[in-house]
C-alpha cells in the first residue's frame, strides 16, 4: 500500500484572500463596510475561484 496523500496548495486560498482584501479595503477606503454588499464581494470571489479552476476536470479524466 504505497498510496500518495494529496498535498495542499496555497492557490486554493486565493479566492478567500481576494474576498477579504476586497471587502476590508473597500470598507477602509470608503469609511463604511455597508457600501460594498457582501453578496457582490462573494460573487467576485467566486469568479476568481472559477477562473483558477481551469481544466482540472480534463486533466483528472485523462490521468485516471
């Protein structure tokens, strides 16, 4: 049983970091955290996550 355990990657945290930086910086710059709705920031972070995904489905189906 020589199975490899999956390794974590920092890239997976980029959408979370993008969300936090976007939301906190907009709150600090405008003086109010209500100016940027949470849903807008979450949607933008989701777009970043989908852009990072790339062709992982194709790569995984080819290797297995």
